[in-house]
């Protein structure tokens, strides 16, 4: 599969800009900031403030507001992770530039874990640390046994990437509530698919 550029669409409904967090891994959740990977590949991280929103959505506390440079750097990391995911799904060797990009970021300090009365949390840190945390997740994922369990949603109109952690490897959808039910209902009716609530 060819990986095309990510485009800024002017008119995107707010629901389409909502971040998807059902992949099971934060590194793949970053890839899901590309909307409609299967078709239009539109940008959900349109400005630095979107990156800050994404960080709080996925639970990576940034200590300061993102800068345009942070946005550029996270997009570069995202492209590398997407390339690794596609290679993993196609059973190909990981592309060298993507490996280098992820490793260069992962070697830097990440967000520190912090023990609390109620468990643990991540200490707020720079966006550099945020990216390192995401990159280390990618190293763990693509360097480990779950690399073979990276999948793309089976719905025709969705390409969210996730990790199939079911024991039998039977998960077919990014989300049963959204794509799973939508596809089943459409097949049952024999008609076009409706109700685009989530995914893509
Ligand atoms: Zn889906």
C-alpha cells in the first residue's frame, strides 16, 4: 500500500475531528489523527492547540503548550509509525527511515512515571518527552510479539489501525460499537452502510 500525504481539508464536521482512541496503543492512536486513511487522509492535528487536545485525550500530560515545531515533529513521528504499521501488516521489513525516526525520538527522555496514593501517573513534561513516550510505545509494539497483531479495521469505510489482543486473534473492527455493528446491520439489510458514528 502506498502512503499518501496528509491534507488539510477546509470543511470537516467537528465529529470527524474528534480523536479516536480505540487502537489499544498510544502510538497507533497517534496514527488515528489522520482522518480517513483509506480515502482522503485529512489532518486532525491542524494546529498546535490540536496537539495539546490530543495529549490530554490520550493521557500524556504536556507541561507547556505545543509550538508549531512540536506539531511538525509529532507529524514526522506519526508518519514513521504509520510506515511501520503498514509494513507490519504487509509482513514487510520495516523501512529504514521510519526506524531511524522512531529510534531517534525514543532514545530521548520520556514522561516519568510517578507514584501516588491511588496508583501511578505520568509527570507532566515537555512535548519532546511526550513524543519520546509515544516513540517508546512504538518500539515496544513493533519490536515485540504484538507487531504481528497489528490490524486495520475490516469495515470498507474505515482504516483505523489497532492491535488485536483477543486470544484467538478474532477482532475485526476498530470498535464493535461503531464499525462492527454498522457493517452487520448493513449486511443484514443488504443495503448501503449507514450510521457513521465512529472510526475511520
Ligand atoms: Zn472501524
